C-alpha cells in the first residue's frame, strides 16, 4: 500500500501524544524538555505532510517548520540555562520536588 | 430664572472646598487653626443661597422643571450615550435646600464640637466630600451618573463612621455599614441593568416617559423597580438591612446628625421618589415599598422603647421615621413621603445636635447617667423638647402635618394603618422617655470622663445652629397646610388633606393620632418623671416583650450563630485569625465565610506541582472539545 | 481536501484522552490512598533502568560544555537559514542578501556578547 | 515593500542590541536605563505619528499596521516605559546583569508589538515565542529559589502550551491550506456548511488555539501557572507579565478570531459561548481563591485571573455579535487601557513598599498610610479601580464591557460578573484597611526615589483621567477597533 497523508498524521499524532505523556509524567526536568521537543517535532511532521499533500505548489509548511525548529532550539537553550540555575540552587532537578510556592 | 451654570456650582463648591482642605490646608496649615471649617462653611453658604434661588425659580418655572443643557460624558458608538446631565425639578430643588441648609448648620456646630480633635482637618475634608456627593446624587440626570455619587456617599460614610479608627468598634461599624449597604447597591445595579437591557437608556427623564406611556411595563418594570428599591432599602436602613445604622453611632455625633437627617439615609427615600413613576405603574413594587415601610416603622420603634443609649434611641427613631416615609411614598405618593423627609431632616438633625451637646457636657451617651439637665442646659433642653414634640406629631409643629398626611393616606391598607397608629404612640413614648431620663429628675453624675461634676450649657457656636433648626422644626410644616408643597411636587395630584391651620380639628383622624401621642407622652411622664409607675415593675409585667425589644428581636444573636459557624470553619482550617471578617454582618458574613471557605478549599488545587498544572490544562482542553461536540 | 481527513482529529482526541488517562490513574490512586507512597533510592533514581551512576551525574562535566553547546546551537540555527537562501540566491537577489546580512550581524552580536562574557575561554 | 511602516520595531531592535553592547563597555550602568527609555520614547513618537490613516499590511500581508495594531503598540510601549522607570532602583540587586535585563525587556516589547500586528500564523507564532522566551529569562532573573522555580514552571508549561497552540495552527493550516488570516477566513467562508460541520479538524484547531492563547491571558483552565510565577518573579516583571503579556494575548485573540473565524455565524456563536463560559468560571475561581491569600503578589495573581475573566466577557460579546458591531472589541481595548494604568499603579506602589520592607506579606503593610502616604494613596486608588468603583478607571471599563455584553443578551454573565466584583471588594479592601488602620511596625517614614514617584504619579493620573474623562480614550478605542480585513 502507498503512504497517504493520513499515515503521516497518525504518526505525528502518536508522537505528539507520547511527548505530552512524557512531559506530564516524567520527573527529570531535562527529560521533560526533551519530551516537549518531541511534541514540536510531531507538529513539524504534520506541517510538512500537510504542505506536501494539500498545497504541493507552495512551501509554506516547510518554511513554518524551519521557524519552529529555530524557536525550539532557542527554547531548549533557555530551558537548559534555567534548569542549570535550579540545579545550582538545590542540587536536584526532580520537578515533583520543586514546589516552594503553592496555594 | 437661575442660570444653569450656578446649579452646577451648587455641588461643585463643596468639592472645591474638599480639594482646598485636602491638598493645601491639611498639609500646610497648623493643627490649631480653624480655617478648614470656615472654608467649608463659606462654600456651603453660597450653595445654600444658590439652592434657594433654584427653588424659587423652579416654583415659577413651567411645570416646575428647569432645562439644563447636557454635556456628553461617554459616547459608545452603536451603544449607549451617557449625558453628564442634570435633572432639576421641584424634588431636586427641595432636596438641595434641605441638604445644604442642614449640612451648613452641622458644620457650624462642628466648629465647636470638633475643636481640638487631632483629625480636625481630615474631618472637614471628608465632610466636604460627603456633602458634595449627596448634592451630586440629587442633581444627577441619569442612573449611571447617580450610581457614581451613590457609591461615593457610601465611601464617605465609611470614612466618617470610622473617623476615630483607633477605636476597633468604630472601624468595624464602618466596615459593617459599607458592606451591608453594598448588598443593597448590588440590587440597585441589577435593577439599572434590567431597565437598560429593556429600554436601552440610562436617562431618568426618558425612563419616566417610558413608564408613564406604558412602553415599559409588566415584570420587567416590576423587577427593575424592586431592584432599585433594594438599593434604597440598603441605604436608608429598611427592615432586612437596617442593622448597620444603630452601630453607625461610632462616628462623631455631627456625622451621625448629617447621616441621619439629610445625607446618607435620605438618599434611599430620595431614590424611590426620583424613580416614582416607575413604582407608580407597577402595583406590586409599590405595595412592597409600603409594606416594608410600615413594618420597619413599628419594628424599629419597638426597639427604641427600651434602648438606654440616647443616640441609639435616636437611631431607632430614624429608622422608624424612614419607614414612615417609605409608607408615605408607597401609599400616598412623592409629595407626602418627601414632605416628611423635609420636616424630619430638621428635627432629627436638631435631636442629634442636642444629644451631642448633652454628651459634650456630661461625657456620656447613657441616659441612666444623666438627668436633671433641665436647669443646667436650658437652651439644649428647650430645643430638644421642641424637636421631640415635633417628631411625636403634636399640633401645630412640623411633624404633625407630614405624619398625619402619611397616616391618612395609609387608610387605604387597614393593616398598615393600624401599624402606623401604634407607631405614633410608641414614638411619643420613647422620645419623651428620653427627654425625661435626660433632663428630668436629679443629675446622676455623668460619664467617667465628665468634664466636671456640674455640667453647663454648650458654647454659642453650638447653640445657635440648634436654635435655627428649632425654628424650622416648628414652622417648616406650615408649608403644606394648604397643600402648596403637594402641588409643587405632586405633578398635578394635589395632596392637601388640610384646608387650614385649624382644619385638622374638624376631622377624626388627627384627633385620634393626637390622643395617642398625648397618651404616650403622659405614660412616659408618669413612669420616668413622676415615678408613679416603676419602670422595673412594668418591665417585669411585660417581661417577654421587654426582653424581646431589649435584645433587638435576637437578630444579632441570629447573626452571631452565622459568625459562630464561620468560627468553627476557621477552627477546622486553622490560622484563620489573619483573615479579618469581624464586623461584617449577618448575611454578608455568611456569604463572605462561605466564599472564604470555598477559597480555602479550592486553593488546595494549587499544589505547586507543575505537571499537575499541565494535566489540568489537558483536561480543560478535552472538556472544551467534548462540550462542543455534545452541546455545540 | 483535508475535510475528509477530519477523523484524524478524532483520532488525536482519542490518543490524548488515553494519555491523560494513563497519567491520571496513578495520581488518582495516590490521592485515594490505594498506593502506598514509600519513596526509596531505587524508586527515586533518575534513570529507571541501567546502572546507577556513581557520584553526582551533573558535576562530572563542566558547565562550559553547556555554554559551548548553546553557542554551537546559534551557529546551527544560522545555517538552517543560510542553506535555503544559498540555494535560491539568484531569485532572492539583493534584498535577500541584505536580509541575510542583518541576520548574520545579529548572530555576530551574540558571539561578541559571549566572547566578552568570557564564555569562549576555558578556565 | 514599504519599510517605513516597520520603523518602530526596527528602532526597538537597534536599541536592544545597543543596550547589550553598551553593557559590555560601559561602567556606569544607569546609562542603560536612560538609553532603553529613550529608545521606547522614540519608538512611541513614531508610532503616534503613524496613527490615523489606514495602512496596508507589510511583508506580503504577514504584518498588519492598522490602527488596532498601533493602539496595542502604544500600550506595550507605555507599559515598558513604566516598567523600566520602576526597575531603575530594583535592578541594583542584580548588578551584574543590568544590560541583559533592559535588553530582554526591550526584546519582549518588540515581540509584543509584532504580536499586535501579526496577520499570519507564522509571524504570530514567532512573535509570541520571542515574547515568551525573553519573559522566561526575565522571570528567573533573581536566581534565588523562588525565582528560578517560577521561571522553570513558566518555561515548561509555556512550552507545552505553545506546542499545543502550534498543533492547532497546523490543523488550521491543513484544513485551509493557508497561513494568512484573511485567506483562511476566505477559504472558510467559501466552504459549504456541511463540509465545515462534517470535519472536527477546524473546531479542534480552534480549541487548541484557544488553549494556547488562553495560557497567555491566564484564562481558566490554563491559569494554574499564574499565582506561582507572579509570586516568584521580580516584581517589575510581575507587573509586566500581568499587564503587557495579557494585553498581547488579547490582541492576538481579537485579531485571529475576528478576522479569521468571525464568519460564518454559527462558528462565532460557538467560540463566543466558549469564551462566555470560560469568563464565568475564571472570574469566580480567581476571586474566590484570592480571598485567603496572604502574599500580595500572589493575591494580585489571582485577581489578574479574575480580571481576565471580565475581559473575556468582551470576547463573548464579540462572538455573539458575529463581529457586527464594535462594542465588544472597543470595550476590551478600553478595559485593557485602563487595566494598564491600574495594575501598573498597584505594582509600582508594591515595588515602592516591598523593596523597603523586603516582604510581600500583606500584614507587613500595616500603617503604610502613615509611613508613606503618597504611595499608600496611589495603592488605594489602584485597588479601588480594580474593584471597579467610581471614580476610578476600573468602573468605566467594567461599565463599558458589561453594557456591551448586555446588548447581546448576556445578562446572566453580567450578573455573575457583578456578584464577583462584590466578592472582590472584600479582599481588595482588606489590603486598604490594613494600610490605613493597621498598627505600623515602626514609625519611621519610608522615602522613595524620584523615578519611582514619577512612575507612580503617571499611573495614578492615568487612572483618574480614564475614570473621569473616558471620552477621548473611548473614541480612540472605537477607532482602533475597526481592524483591517483582508
């Protein structure tokens, strides 16, 4: 059988959900960051798939994807820096233990 | 004919004096100088002159209304337009005169009463603002503009009742007053919105037109009117929301005088009168007004019978008189209700000033510690008695005329009529109880901080205003002897029940009420002056009633229970003392405590776990999606 | 048209719902008290499987690695944009050239910043 | 392509870079504040100069330069101006990183200005991220336990929400094959109704967009981060978040939902209803949870959730009127304008007090009425405006939005809102009471620096002006509400 748009969409949906699951369930901040990147990658797949199948003439989706990658990189950089600061503060990056402020 | 700019001045002048006092005098002038008082007094005298002029020109104006060009305040494209307009008719003019005059008298009096108080400048600053907002409320031409000043009045009363905020009781009384009246304001706001939603206008004159022509009718009108009446109930301390007024005694006595006579509480009555065409065209609303009024009248009077603090007695009498006014509005119409307000303003202000000067001399408000002041303070005594006779409704003093009109018009509803009659008796009784306990018998030593063992008359600056008010308390009633007042306010309907000074004696009702009042006075005389009957014996005789009145129908106890409940909640959740909700009263306290309870319960949701937050977001998204696919 | 692929959306909903369910169950059990909450070193280990690392994982390599990583990231990103521009250089012409110059200047400012902040030199 | 319309943004970019470079070479750090302020002023002047005539969009319709955008740009510039004024003293506590601080503030402002103009999903996403990422860094600027924790929470949740938003955008893009808002609208309107109804993709994408934007404006159920982040962040940044970032969120929502999903009617009714429900829940939740708070920044966090609820009423009205009349939109614009001054006033006062006390606990505010009357007065004014009592700006704003809602038969919502403002009076007045009636811990006066006083006076004047003479700003808002349709 040939690959259709739906396959890509399903793949991206699955990836997105895995990422979401990880982001909500993991306890290590770095892993959560990675999961978020995973979600963004899933979105990129959707974008490119759509662009390829819906509007083959234009490259809108691909361009969008490039920008997403850039933003994701920046986000990861800031994220790592912040996690670093947290680690310096309290030799630990388990997000379930990070609840100084509540209620 | 008065130029309309001057009408603007009437309520702008006190505002200017507020600015001057707050920003120039208070920071820069030293404590001793009394220039702040003179500033306000000057402003008010001019306002008074202008108000009188306004009244004069209103009387001559065609159908008693002055045209005032409007300024567009807020224009919302495709939406509403708010005019910064004034509505100047007979009602406005009369109220303007009353407020400016009474306020002026009280300010003069305060020069004596407040001298040397550390907050002297602050006092006059707030007083200016207070008077300004009341005047603004009176001249306001649309409901939003009115609501602004309505809120300002509430705010100022909060500041003035809590004037001596170092007394916790004062701070709490202030908060209580503020929040209880806010409950009423909420009703007011909803009423405004209902009316706006169905008419698309906030303009009072237009609303009148719509109501009279019957465009605005049915349940919409009824609910709108009742909503507005709720606001009035809150402000003028009618039955369910009356609890704040007796506690509002914590402020300086002149403030109480102003609040009780012309400014704060009369705002509610004025509001109903101002919107009267709406009430007139919805019988249900009108009946509500009448019933609430009648009930309040007797209810408050009965509590006045046993209070021992002279200011509390006066407070209950105020509530009861306001009940009368509402009753008058509900059964008779604008003219009757407002006429009573008009007279009441003078003698009630006088009574409070008298109480103030008594306190000035004896250093207490507890009547059991006074007595025998008749000889020591002749002026105070004379004026106080005049005011009491007037409030008791003795011919030919002012109280007689307005009260009898109300009673007569109440004949329509027999039950209310009976209540009114009983109230006449009670009023006479408790007023003269106060008179005899304060001035009769021998001096009983005064309060702990009494100035000296031998009290003496107050300085002239305090006596003169009292005399001036006394004169009006005698004669102000004569205005309507032949129904001029009624013709002026009544929009055509002529409410002249009496055709002359001596005409009442040709009729049954006046006799009846006079006899009842006389009996009340006689009883008070017998018990408290001549001691023919001992109060204690009487008290024991009517033990259940007595204690019922003394404990204010256990209303406060009822509220206490709510408070107790909240205390329990606090106990459950611990460390609650931080969240001060003392002084918030009754229902309000219930609401507040339940809200606090909810807050404390809900905040557990905020666990500080960011992943739970994320989960919450996800669930929210799904909830929205499903909501759309199943309900959308 | 994509309208036919609408069911993908429903599929996504199903998957997300499943995910959230999986996350909710343990929390719910925790809240219901069905699951005892007895943390111990093994459970709290950062890595669920494999060898427990000896010593602290983090202090083993220097922060500067991260700085280098971040700096490299900037370059990396820059290239993402340079590549498509280079491919269609003729089409884009002068305006495209200027745009890229602006981009490079901004990135250079970033480098200058890093340089002055002594990120690039090894202490 | 007409670059002159892009000058304000360019100016801001140049100045941000300038600040970074200066920081490397200049010893005297006060210069940085002056430079950034001058940059903001210049950008503001140019923006004002551009006001009035209807401009085309630039960068092939990716960026609109209509009055709507200009209005918001002015708001952001004003907020940034006040924030920097208020930070001058505050920044002394992280002496080493002042340059970054100001540069990041400028950059996030730039991002917001782009957000206001974004007319294309791509620009929209990038500008949003530019804003957020600078803010993530700013929130963690104090580097202590609370601050870093706040920024981590903000970062992770923000990243998740932006991923969700992005998925929504992808679905919209797939559904229509366009990323430009106007073209999206065209495609949707040309589609036969049953196609629209048949496919959940559009609705799904819309909901995901709402989720993503809802995070920025702190709408329930995406508001959980707000109290924690507000509490942990440096106070000027909290102020910045609570005003500017929220305003930016509303700018985007307004543009997207008005110009892309404004038609057909059943669609706009759909999202109108969503916003109405979110508004009701948001107000109630925010107000009720604010009552037991003891930390004033946290309290304001909850209160800003409630305020977001009031603002959403305007969106609901817009949905119910299907974009027919401007009341809902201009209502939101006016509310935001007054909210800027109100909240900035409150927060500046808090900065003035808390930096001296080193405490955000409400009970420590006791007796401020005696110790620093001016600040206490300003704070009181701000709180009264938050309650929505005359004569402060808040009253007019609420009145405006409520009347808009009432016109579109949302009376139930308005009644809920009114009840809520009664509840809110309770906790706002508690602060006032503590300040004026509480026993001061010490008698000695608290003095304030000139810049802080200036900022405070400006904010208070704004509150009073909008409260007493709202006419001009309202006309401005109505003018700005007619945004460019493509």
